[in-house]
């Protein structure tokens, strides 16, 4: 974890939040010589508004009361702590990145960092805030004479969409210092897709077109992109079209079941409702088709970013798990279990390599290896467990499927049955029956300042199989091949160890008893 201190941008007259208060940034100078010439500069997240109605709902024109739960957190210095801690890209295992100069700019302009305008009694100054923060970085030594610096410039969610449209312009924004700075983009979840949402919800294309009209946007479309789409420059604000037009080297991270897009396109913008996206009563055929379309379109867009490009073109790294997640590179570097993480993709970019890690599993929704629990598993942070035996097990279905309440039990059925039973939060197969065990309710927990969880999954084994294990996964990506990982906890099935089949991958099974520490998720 890295701790950064708060600084104000009050000396920059146009760097203002929605309510007119000065914007801020967090900074930590390099902590070792190896990081002196390394800079990580990230823009914060928080959705966006796009017209008078949506912006008034978000912030409350004139009064700036909390309308949708976010504006109160986005208004400059009023609610900002004097320091903050971040993980993920701010706490890399790579020595240069871990000890680098770190700068984070919280989001308070509601404009995806695109605008520089006053409207409806509010300030929309994302571009001006970005310029001011870059000026501060130069003042603090970025591009200092006598050395060559590397700047990782990016953002999370709305911050990544802002970084995407500004990436090619960063050298110009750095002024004379640019001659001594190599700029690499780090774009975490910028990939808005041009899709028709369900239920008459506002599409992402309609959002960017309305934003363009509301703020008279200029300087964010990119000359090359406008040339590619002269009659529809709004496309240059959508990742689906803009990413391919970028000239600078960059890493893009895009989940194939992006939670923000699913909330926007299938649940009319409700983040909380989208958390139930996989539940049987929510999983309509219409939604299932939309999810499949989103995943396929994401893979198609990203594949084009690295295939068939000239050898002398700027390198690009692509990282796309088939997960239901969104913009968490500031909290952890997860990825394809046992193989690649987004940290690996970033280090490849730093070496000047173009790499493409795209999960191609398609046998289920959110089937990527290394995902957070969603459709296929249930999480129980804070629950101590002990692995009875380390064994690789078969991925085949059990011949006799355990029964629950008179019906066949599958993964979702087990989760649903357990959820309907008071005090239950874990399932075990035992003697062909479903047993319930009272353990703490699922929450997001941490161990040693790292997220951690226990997961349960169906296992192909005889009776007496215990289904509590940590970080195991079932669906292989195209690189997994016949790899077998460390073990799922299985009681009384030692014979299964010799029957391990390719495609069933289990990794990072921890071991813990009461009072012991478990292996954290990364």
C-alpha cells in the first residue's frame, strides 16, 4: 500500500470542482533512487453527467446537496482526507513502480475530464484540472533536466476515459519538459461500447453526444480520430472507436462483462441492481443476449488493437478477463489465475512489447479465471478454514448429482438454496446430500490489507467432498492448456488426485486455522 498526501490546486484559477471549490491532488515523491525517474499519474473515477437534467440530479444546481450519493464526495477540499492509501498500480511488486513518484487526482468535475466550461451554475473543468495537475508534476520534477523520465499516465473508469482522449496530447501539455519524458498510457476500463440498451435506457452513444453539445467540447477528439469519423466525431469519445486511433503506447484493461456497462445497458444505470445480474430471476433471455453481445464485441474491439499493426507502431498491451468487474487497478492486480496479471501486461508495455491477454472462455457468463466471485462461486471473507488435503481433481460432472429440496443441484442452485436458509453461507457435499454450515455473511473483507475470500464450488468427486477453498477456478483461458494448479480442499477423495483432467485449474489454495493468516488475494 502507498500513502499519498493531499495538496490543493487553488493557485490554478480554472482548476475548479462542480461547486467552484479548488480541485486537489495527492502526491508522494519517489522513495528510492530506482524510482526517481518513474512517475505514475492517475485520474479518479466517479461516473458522469451529460446535460442539465442529469447534472442537476447528480449535484443539485446551486445547493450542491447529495443527490445520487456521489456528488458530496466529489466537491473539492470539503470532504477530502489529508492523506490516502492506494494499492494495485500504486503498490507494484516492480521496484521502479513501487518506489516511483505517485500522483493521484480525485474526480470532482462530473465531465469525464473532458470539459472546460461553466453551465447551469456549475463548473465543468476536468481538462483544466488535468492541465493544472500536470503543471504541478513538472514543478515537482517531472522531466527535470539531466535525466529521462517515464510517465505512466492513466485513470480508472471515468478517469480512464479522460486519460484516453488526452493521452496523445500529454506531451504538448507538459511543455518543455516533454522532451525528457516518455509517456505510456494506463487505461483501466475506458471501453464504452456503441450498443442499444434495454428498456429505453440512455445509450453510451447518446451520453457522449449530449456531453459534446452541453459543454462545446474542443481539443479532446484527436485529429486522427476526427479524420476517421468526420461526420460523427462523437465516436472519438467512445473507447470502441477511439482506442484504435491512439498513437501513443498504452495498456488497456477491459472486462468482458464490465459492471458499469451492464448497469447502464441492462439495469437503467442502477449499480446495486446490476449486482444481481446473474441471479435466475434477473437473467432474462434479453439480458443474456446483451451480455453475450457485450463480451463478443469487447473481444473483437480489443483483438484489432494489436493484430496486423506495423512493426514500427507504438506498442500496445491488452488485458481482458471474462469477468464481472470494473476499474479496480487501484486496489489490486488480479488476472488470469496462475498465468498473467495486468501487472505483467504493464511491465511488457514498459519493455516496449505489444501483448494481448484476452480471455476466450465462452461456456458460461463471467467464466474468466481469476475473477471475483459472481455467477460461479460465493465468497466468505473472514471465515477461517483449513485445507485437509491438497489434490488436483477432475473437472467432470459427478455421476450422481446431489439433490436439494427434491431437485437437481448445480452451482447456482446450491447458492440459491443456501441463501434461502437462515444462517447459511456455505455449502458442503456430503454423502450425496446438501448440508448447510453457518458462517459469517458474505462481505468484502481484507487480510493484511489485501482482499481475501473463501469460495465454494461444485466439485467432481464422490461423496464426502468439502467445497470450501480459496481462489479456485474452473474455466481455462486459451493459455491454460493442461496446467493444473494447487489444490481444491477435498476430504476422502485421494483417488481423485490421479485423475486430474486438463481444463480444471485450482490455484492459491491457502491454509488456515483459527488465528492463522490466510494467503491474500492479489
